[in-house]
C-alpha cells in the first residue's frame, strides 16, 4: 500500500498546507456509479475543509477537528464497489464526524494525494496535541466564527443590525429589539470604517454582552465576598465547599487562574474574574462527568465474565435487516466508537470467497476479505483491549478453510488461538492478559473427534436462525430490488414488509420493488404491487412498521398458546392409559422434536482450531454445574427468551452469568434494526448485549452512556454482587440489598445554554423559538427506575432558567445510569433537542455543566448532591 510517511523528507508541511489552501481538483466517490469532480481547499483559519460547487453553499465544509482518521489507498466501500479502478497511490479516505462518515477522494497524481494526507495529519496531530482548555476555547471560537459567517447573508464580512436580528431568532434568544440595538451600538466601536456594522471582534464583544450568565455572576459574588473576582483562597473555599474537591491547595487554584483567566491584569494579581470563572466551569474540570473516568481506571485483571462488553449485532448493516446495504466501513465506525464484540454472518460466495450479509434477505453483500482487512487495521488503533469476532458460519467446508487461512495470514500473532498455560477451563483470562488479541467466537469440533479428521458435524450456529421463517426469502439468490425481470416468491408477511419498507423510506430505490408475489395457503397467488393501496394510506405509515410486526408476533403467540391449551386438554384422555406407555410416548416425541429442531453443518478443523476462549455453545438451561463446567463456552439467547428469564428466573440468570459469557441479541421481529433496552440484561449480569449500532436512539444512547466510563475501552467491570459466588442477587427485588449502600441523588436543574432548534425542524433556523424543559431519569434495577421533569420555559433556548430540584433514591447505585434529556414542548407533542447519559458512579458533585452529546456549546447547568441513605438520617458523602 502507498504510504505517505516515506514522503515527509521530500515535502515539508508548509508546502502541503500551502497547496491545500490554494485548492485541488479531486474526484469524490459516492457509490459504484457516482463520481463528482470538486475543488477542495483549506480555509484561511486552517479549520475547515471546504469544496465547490455544492448545493450546501457555505455549509459545504468538514471541520478539521472532527476528522478521526485518514486512510491511504482504496480500503473503503466506495472504492471496492466502483467499476473504475484508480491507482492506489492517488486515493485516500477521510473518516469524520460523530457518525464516522467517509469522504472518498481521488487526486490527480500521487504527489497531490500525498500533500493532502501530510497536511491533514499534521493538523490532526496539532489539534489532539493541544491541552483540554486550549482545545475547548478553540472549539468555542470556531463555533462563534461559524455562526458569524452563517449570519453574514450579504457576504461582505460584516453584520448589519437586520442580520443580527435574524441571528438572535436562530439562536433562540428571546430579547427585545431595543436591547439588541443598545448592545449593538455599544459593540460598534469602529465608527470610521464600518459604522453601523460589526466585524468579528466587535460581534464577539456583542455576543459576550448578551451571554453573561446571572447565576454564575451571583455565585462569583457569593464566594468573592461581593467582589467581581475571587482570590486564590476564595477559589479554594469554593472548590472544597461546593465542588467537594478534597485534593486541592493554593498551587492547584493558582494553576486554574493561569489556565482559564483571559485578562492579563487578573492573572498578574492572581484573581479569577467572571470570564475565567465561566471558562473553568465549562471545562472538563467543571463537567458532571468525572474526568478521571475518561481513562481506564478499573481493575482489568479479573476474568472476562466479570465485565460488561460493548457488543454489536449484525455489524455490517447500515440500515434495516431486510433490504439495507452491507458495509465494511461499519466495522471501522463501530470499533472507533469503543465496541469490542463484532458480528460477521458468513455465507458462500460465488467466486470461492465467502461473503458477509444477512442471509435470506435482500441486503447487499461485502467480501469477507475486506471486512477482515478493515478489522486488522482498526481493531487496536486507539484501544488495546481484546476484540471478539462472533462468526455466524453458514459456509461450505472449502470456504471455511479460506476464512481460517485468511484470518491466520492477516491477523498473524494477534490472533488468540491457544489456551494460556495453567488454564483449567474455569476462570477466563482477563482483558489485561488478552490485550492486543483477537478472539474468534464460533463452533468448535468435539474433543472426542479424531484429530486425523479434517471436518466434523456440529449443530448450526445458535443465533444464525434468529430471523423468523416469515421474513426469509425462498431463494437467497434472487434480489427483487435488483433483478427486475424475475419474480420472487415470498412469504405473505415478508412481501408486506418489503412493500411497507419501500413506502416508508423511498430512499433506497426510485421504483417500487418489482414483481413481489404473495403466496397463500390455498396455492393461489396475486401480485402485491398491484394490490397495495392500503399500504399507501397515511394511517398505515403512521402506525409504524415495528407496531405492525409486534402485532403479528402477538397473533402468532396467541395461536401457539391456543395450540398448547388444546394439547393440554387432550392429555386428560390419556389418564386411563398405562403410565409407562404415556411416558415412553412423551420421551419419543421430545426426542423427535429435539432432533428435528437442531440443524447441523460440516465444520472445518481449520476454522475450529481458531477458537480458544469463546466457543459458541447451544443453550441448555440456566443450571450451572460447578464441577466439570467449561467456562469458555459462550451461549447466545434471543431477546424474548432473555426477557422471560429476567422476569421469572432473574436470580438463576444472574448466577449463570457469573461463570459464563452470555450474549443477548435482538428479537427477530426487529427488522427495522431497533434495539431492546440493554439495562434489563445488564441487571442480570449479561456481558454481551448486542445492539444495532446503525440505529440512533434512546437504547444506543444508554449503551454509549454505560461504556463512556473506564476510558470508553469497551469493558466495564460488573458490580461485585454480580461476580461473587457466595452471594445471590435478585435484580427484581425491592428490598434492601445486602452489602450495597443506598444513595440519595439530589439534582437542582438551574439553567440551559445555547439550546438549538430540533434537528428535524421543518422550518429550520426560521422556525419558532423553542420552549425547552429538562427530563432527568434514573435507569437501573426496577426499584430505582424513575423520572422527573422541570417546568417549561416559553420562548427561550438561549439561556432558559428552571431552578428546580429533584431527589432520587437509589437502592443499587453501582449499576444505575443517569440520563438528562432536553425537549421542546409543542401543543401537539414534543421534539427532541439533546441528551447526555452517564453512569451514576461517574457523576461529580457540586455546580456542574451537562454537555449535551453531539451539540456544540449546548449545556445544562445544575448542582449535584450525593448522600448516603440511612433509616435515621441522610449523610453527605
């Protein structure tokens, strides 16, 4: 592969930056047939990569500080699908943004590609090498510069009073025109060259005048003895009394003043003014999330079964489970987000190489080879803790050999294929011992099988058949979205779902899925595409696909229940029969059902030998035999069955997960790639709760909040009570838990800052000023789950003030999460603004800012108090 590192001695960084600022003609790839010539350039601030032409206008840019990685060569979906082959040395890819989006570019020659990669890597290193306060201040300056540029509709680099009026509406500021004019006039200091207009420096002063926060000013006066600044000793008192910072002294406070105070006169006199005080409380030191938990701080020497592990379901999919695209780039995105357990559904490919896709569906296919290469490049880029590859094996023996040999050749010594010395099959090795290793989770040949045999028979992968029969295509060789000339016979329900997906999205294809034929029990058929008027009704679309699927499954379960009742009633007729004959008949039927339900496959020894500590095993029940059990066996349980265990056998379920790894995967009806609530299964100690990472929403936000702690390394230590062998635990209990101290969490929601309009607002920036309120929720065991909300502040998203207090009692605080959500209240409902979820154990006391996830400068300011709960009194901790 072309490596730009070898060219650093030939070209300097200054030359590369100069070329980027002049601009380059690059080709942007989007898919197999879409290529767009564009002029890309670096702006004068060295902060954004912009391009022309673009329908986005000034918004066509990528901030340099959002670039996660620069890939050299053609290792991305767009390049692998492109019909034209470009020289590898001219190609590179930018991974950027919170969603790890890709920008695939082709330069005119290798020198130009090299210049861009050198320049971008230099700017990235410069950004990540800065200390946290400098980085945050730059981010704030860039944000302020961005809204200034967006408000400049005339493009003359200056803001008029009318442009400022519109900007106030955009920023959700409820302020009178008279006050805007007064502040505008006070900020307009250049009365010679630009009278009546604001340049950027003047606008920064104007913005500062309207954004000074009264609650912080009053707090400064309180601890500054009615002065507008704090001395070193006064700051020390504030930190010890309010912030509960015990390990601080005068030197610590002096460093805060030197770091955050912008005024040189205050620095010289060792004083902290309102601007420095505000900057400090908005920094990482003033966040609600404990900054020490941004690094790995937990004991990583315990067995693997003692950790919750971030896990992905059908990692390759970019959308729904039936007709979306499969992407090797999803593995990069998921790994970079901290996930440590990936899934690959492997099927035979036509050219002798296996492919990865969701079998029996219309999802596209990606080569197994490309997925493994991506995993090899990114598995340990920023995280050295072990990665588990969960292989769903549906391949022939020959293609299994290819998989095994390719993984050996690619992963080499990072592939964990041998047991450690002294491993007795009991406690698993720790994440610390397995650092930098990849573990393969799949079936393994029985030990009793002769080593001379190259293959053997095993039961098919446990979760491979997770999708209900009604969702499967009769022939996986036909994709009705791509082959317009053939008819595909579908189950009635999957035909309905395909049509509904098309009507709901209309983004995947511009034409209706062709020739979907619906089968019926009486061997009659009709063309669904000609009889789908009911699917086009607004009522059907509004009901939502998942509601329809759940109702269908409920109907199926009711029929099954009735069938069992009939069977039960018939069983009374056997009461007069010989008991031995009845027992024999029951055993025969049970054996027949068991043999019929378990499908088998031929497994290659080459693939079997890659499995060390994570052997897939059929689930046999929750009973654990302490003697003779192999703890390297991993069982997979579907969501509905796992829910039944949490409801009826929670204590047994918790005991089982102390010894073995347990993987939970979403129900088969979730073909829209929605997610279950992972907290329910974490309460029982389930380590691997696999979620659809492509589906943003509440459940994925809860998952991110869980693994935000411990450096986002993908491993979070379970509470001791879920690991100890001698102590039983029922997560459904509402009684006191032995050995666990109750906590009282008191949160005073004070104010909000720079809350934006909803992302999906129809009118965008021209929409109404929002009416925000804050919802605080505890997510944990059922006894702790609760939710409170503030009042609604009308027409103010810029600096709303709530001043409301909420009190929560936590019976099991070690596993609880705290979730802050900001909503915009409407007469007909509410719109989501932003959220932050974090573990209770990572919450800092005192005056803290909650930075809403993924939103620039949007925060909620609150005061947090954590207390021990006793029957006699509540004591501060």
